[in-house]
């Protein structure tokens, strides 16, 4: 990652954590295409300002980020960002909101996921001789994998100094 004057940043999360907000603009406005940008903002403990996947609020809690798609234009989005910047309670409420949509404190995407379903999926993936690729469906899976790996690294860093 590089800063605004083109110099390499040693630690991405330390760099991002200096700011209240983080621009998380995707390269494409495609359904299902969500990259690590929004997750990086959460890990840096900043509020993501997101543009890209119009359905991002299906996976991420809309109370935990600014979705530019929710505004009629960029000026309206900027007005809301200014509001959060000057109203500490509203800013802190968004900053501390759970990043994932949850039902009974569990991420909603896991609600119908039983051990039997996971096992069946893995057995099918291991024993299948065919490989399927769906560009629209892979993003949340890869995003969750990335989230898990980053979370594990963060935990290891805290446990092993």
C-alpha cells in the first residue's frame, strides 16, 4: 500500500487507523463483487465509505458503514460524512456497530449452515471431478476466507508478542 505521495506504507492497518473514515471504492459496480477494501477498514477500526457492489448491505451491516449507493449523489453522501465527523455519538455508534448482519449475535449468512451441510459441501468438493466457476458467486466466499485469515493473524499477533 502507498500513501498519498507515493511512498510505501509499512503497516496498512496502522496507516488506515489514523483516520476516522476510509474510502473503499471498488473497481466495478457489480453485484457480488466485494473485495477486501471494506474489511481492511473494519480491521483498521475506521468507518468504511463504500461504493461498488450494490448488494453489499446483504452481507455487511448497513449501520456499520457509509454506503454511497444510499445517497442520491456524492454531495449528499459528503454531507452525511460531515455530519458524522461533527457528531461524536453518531460517529461512535457507527464505528462500534457489528460489521456483519447478525441474527441472535451470529452472522446471518451462517444461520442455515449446519455441520452436516458443511461436511456435505466439503465431501462434494473433494470427490467431484468437475470444477465450477461462477464469477458472481465467488466474492463472499473469498471475502470470508480473507476475513478468517486476517482475523487469525491478528489473534496470533496479540497472543504471541
